[in-house]
C-alpha cells in the first residue's frame, strides 16, 4: 500500500510538470470565466448557459486529461525503458499498475477541483449581478451545491475512462489506445440507442449481439446528470448508488485485467 | 494464483452486467427535461457562424431533426411536443438550400396530426415554398405542396392548382396533369387519393416516403373494409332488430367467414354496433374524409 | 549459498507477426557465482548477455530452466531489497532531478525521513555528482546518467549488484572511478556481476568469467585456468636496428612482425620457433641494443575471438 502511494505521488509529480497539462487546465479555467461573457449573448438564459458550458468544460477537459495522460502511463515507461530500473526494486508488478492509476486519479481530482472552484466563482459573481426578483425565477440558485453531484458523477465517469486508457496502455501504442478509448467513450454515450437497436434490426443474431453489447460496453450515458441538475430536477439516491457501484465494478474489472496482462509481460 | 485472478475477473464481469441490468430495470438513464433548447434559432445567424462548414452543419442539424422526430415519437411522455422540428429543418435547409430530403421529410412529418407529429401543415407548406424559391424547377416540391393541401387541409382547389403547377415544371411525370384534373373534379374521393398514393409508392426514391405511401394505401383499404363490415352490421341489425354483439353472431348469420382483420393483420373491433380499427393497430389514426361530393 | 545460480536457463522469443518463428535468445545457461566474487559476463553484441540479466531481474520470464539469487527464486520481492541493478543505457525520469530520483527509489526501499536524505546525499557525492543533482535528468549527459544509474544501483547497500555495461559512456577518468568502485564493493563483501564487451576491464577486475556467444555458454571458469598461461611467442624491443638487419631476420623467419616505435626503435614479435637469444645476438652483431624482452601470452581477446568464432550462427530452433 505504501509502495502504491509512492508510485502515485510520482505520477502526480510528472503530470504537474507536464506543460501540456498546464495549458489544458488554464484553457478550461479561461473558458469558464469567458462563459460569463457568452451568457450575455442569449438574453434570459444566462445562468443556464453558464452552467451548461461550465459543466461541459469540466467534463471535456477532464476527459482530455484522462485520455492523454492515461494512454502513456504504462507505455511510456516501457518504451523509454525506465521500467527496468523501477521493477528491479522491491515493487510488485500489480503495485506498479495500481500506483499509476492512483496517481492519475489524484491528478484528475486536483484538476477538476480547480476547475470547479473557478466555476463556482463565476456563478457566485453572476448571483451578484441579478436582482432578487430575477433570481427567484431560476429553477435553481446560481451556486446550487447540487451541481457538485453532477461533477462527482463526471469524476467517476472519468475514473472509468482512465481505467480504460490504462488497460490499453499495458499492451498497445498510444495512438491505438487513444483511438480505442475515445471510441468506447463515444459508443458508451449511445448506450441507450444500443438498447433500441434491438427492436430495429432485422435478424435475431443481430438483436442478440446488440443486447450483448448493451450489457458489456461501458454505459457512460448513465453518469450524465448535467441536464437534471441544471433544471433542478431530482436525482434519486438509488440511481446514484447503482451508477456508482457500476462504475466501481467496471473500474475494478479493468484494473484486474491490466494487472493480469502486465504481470506476464516480457519487457524486451 | 492465476485461477484466482480469473475468478476475480469473472466475478467482476458478472457484477458489471448485473448492475447494468439493474440500471435498466429501474428505468435506464434519467428522463431528460422536456423542452430541449436550441441555442441559435435564427438561420441567418447560423449561416454566418458556420464559416465554411455549412454543409457539415446542415448534416448535423438534419441528423438532429430526425433524432428529434424519432425520439419524440417513441417517447412515453403524455404531452410530447415536436416544437424543435420546424426550427431544425429550417436551419438545415438554410445552411444547405439543396437538401431536398429535408423539405420532403418536413412536408410529411410536420403535417402529421398529434400524437404522430405537430400537426402543422402551414409550416410544411412554408418550408416547401422556401424550397421552391431556392430551386423553382423542382416538381417534387410543388407536388408535395399540392399533396399537403389535398390530404391535410382538404383544400382541393389549392391542391389541384399546385398539381397543375407541378405538371408544368420540367421532368414532371405524365400523371401529374391528369391528377390535377381528377382532384379538381373529385377531390376527397377515395379513389383519387388511392391513385395519388400509388404513384408516390411507385416513384418515391426515399424509403420512408415509400413506406408512408404504402401505409396510407393500407389505411384506404381498411376504410373500404370497414365500410363493407358496417354494411353487414347494419343489415344484421335490420334483419334481427338488434346490433350483433360480436363477430361470431355475424358468422352464424352467414354474413362473414372467419375474423375480419385490417391489412396489418390486427383484427377489427365491433362495439355497440359500430365497426372500428383496434386502437393498437398501426393504421391509427385513420384519415378524416370530407362529406361525399355526390 | 551461491550469490547467483542458474540451471538450464532458456529463453525463446517468437519473431514475426504472420508466421512467428522462434528465436533462441538464450540456450540452457547453467552457471553459478559465489558470494564476494567479481564475475565478468562477457560476449559479443547479441550474445544474450542482456537477456540473461533481464531474466535475473524477472523483466522477462524464462521459457524453461530456473534461476536463483541468494538462494531464493528470481522474482522474490524480499530479495530485491538486497540487490541492485544498473541497466544498459539507463533512462530514468526526465522530469525528476537526480536527487528526487534517488529519493523516490529510496522510498521504495523503505528508507524515510532524515535517513533517506543523508543516504542520497552521500551517494551522490560518492559517484561524483555535485551541484548538478538539482538539475532535471533531462539535462544530464550520458556519462552523468551512468553515474546516477550506478548510484541507484547501490542505494540500498546491496549484497549482489548487477551491472549491464557499466563503463559505457564514460571517459577514461570515469572508467577508472568505476573500476575502483567495483573493487571497493568487493572489499565490502558485495558480489559484483557485470556484463561487458570491454575485455581489458574484465582482465583487471574479474576472478571468474563466463563467455557467451550465440545464446550459449562458450566458456566458464577462472581467468587463469582459461588462458592457460601459454607462451605463444616473445616481444623483443631494441634500438639501433637497421633495415637490412631487419629484412634478414624476417627472411630467416625469426621475426613475424616488426612495429616501428620511432627513431630506429622497433618492437619485434618473435615466434616460438625462434630462440630469442640467437635473434638478439644476430641483431647485436649489426649494431642493435636490447631494450626489453617479454613473453607473449594469449590475451583474453585472443581467447574470446577464438571462442566466439566457434559459436553457432543459426539461432533458430531446428525443425523437427
């Protein structure tokens, strides 16, 4: 456990010193700040637009961080051979994998926290710009803490994306890993359509295949409660619990797979 | 060690599938709020924002329009609105004025009565007129306008006028002119409607247009069958003094053989002496017919 | 207990995507290294030296055979606390400084706090990295990286160290430092297992060597046993040698090779058949003066080349 934490801190250090990451985060924060200006363009929908844009920015930039760092996590070490020096130390292979994952999770958490803070700052400012009557019409207050629920689910979704990227990183090159991870993310969002596919396809085998894919492919659409939160609609806690359990189970499955693949690999 | 990992993998996989099943059983993803927002409604603004990507954006709006229609049609909300259908089609055709299938799609599905559509033939005609402004020589648009007038507005004068206009445009098929004449003479007649739909079923290039035509033909057949059945019921009532209570009565009396069913195979219903489609039949709702001219 | 022991250690790779053919990287290597030895693991490029080291570090898994370090099977995590490894052309983490890297590894060993700091500091001094220790590794030259590599290999006061080409990238000063370091390690009781193709280092440092060629063990044993101390000729250095005297000696078959050392001073190689005192007398009669006379023994290089030339070329497995 201590070893895993050690590796994790190292991954975090690497990401903090990575210039690409800085630009991503800076851009995201800037976008959130600028969303205030964009809000001025569509009269009457200001708060909704800022909330939509802010949540979307957090989700998108988080996704980019998760994928672009995730695909290199293992691959870079193997390619550059730094793994030789590391694995000759008293560290087990599974500790290496879990440490890498924990490090990226930590990075993601810190970055998303920064973006969330920027987000709430902008919204708090918005609050001061409107008189009380205008504000009473909004479905939810500008600094509605329930948006944290949406952000928490986004974080869990991105932890799943990270696990996918790490899994691919244990055996394939960054380019292929990125393509596969993005591909799965896109398909995962159309999960509900996959369900409807069944009633539209012509042959029984196609229907069975659609159903099998529906169950097996990661269901990213379930983590998206942004619309609910912005419109102040209820999000049942049972739903959150099921979705969270699903995310954790899937992450565990992917990490186990990554460990199994990595444990028997020859480093030529 | 290896089999322990394998066992763990199997267990986790089972957990994943099980939780997904649980998620579905509880209703799947949370219901989206009803009114979708279209941030930019104005086609002029969108055209300017599109830069050189108009064609691509037109495609995206078209996809969204079809998804919007399909999604609203399939949803289980009691008060579903198709309020974004016209704006989306308007945006599509403003970004790409030659997006012909969008005009034709709008002509059918904008006119469709609720709950199958928004029931706005005026919007359908507006869209088609816009199409004619961009491409004045397309007979399909003129014909489509005539068709909307005929079928949804039952304005046979206007319909005939548009069919005549269509017949004068280049490459119009031979049957347009006779159709114009027939409409003027006998608009609303089931036979002329049947002719109109037959032509469309045979010549339309797009799947859903053809399928729509076939469905309409089935509806007309159903209406003919219902008339026959109603006559039988009335005859029974005249003879026996009371309405038959089920198809079995009519069978025993010799008016029928077997259980009558509509062209999709769903049996007809007999209720208090009136024959009608089963509410679950795909042919619902049947088109409204004006009082006969004769 | 041997420090290192392998039994019929074999590694086959599959090469090729569409129709993979096996490639024999290492064929049934059996050797043992006693504690406190300096063991030289020699061979030409591609002989399988690095493969052997990777098998010992469990970076690759053997196709068959076994290996043990300090009596425990390779891969035992507890043993890794007692060994050190320097990979060939080491690459660590660009974004860390030398200090941070060593602290990272020290943390993995379990050293904490002040102990960690002092240990890292002393180590960096020992390998000759001064103020550069605060620079990120991406700015280090090859030689400096090699020093960092050695530092991380001995960070934990190991009982056995494995060096893969420790001298590569170092200037003569650096090589001397490393040679002295290896000797110091031996004096501390550490077993040193190093692979190299620089034979002079092996000659000066090793007590035992193994020569690997074509994936197979070509020779194993004490240097003194292998080279047999056979005299194969003489080297006679003389001044005042005139050209005609030289030509005559060559014609008689007394001189195999004459290397001019400047100003009529020559180093003459005499075959075994030519008695050196007679050759000297003949040259002295022509006015030459003796400077030195030494027997020529087979060097490790000669032995090496001989063994390697006999090694199999074809590394594929025979078809059944």
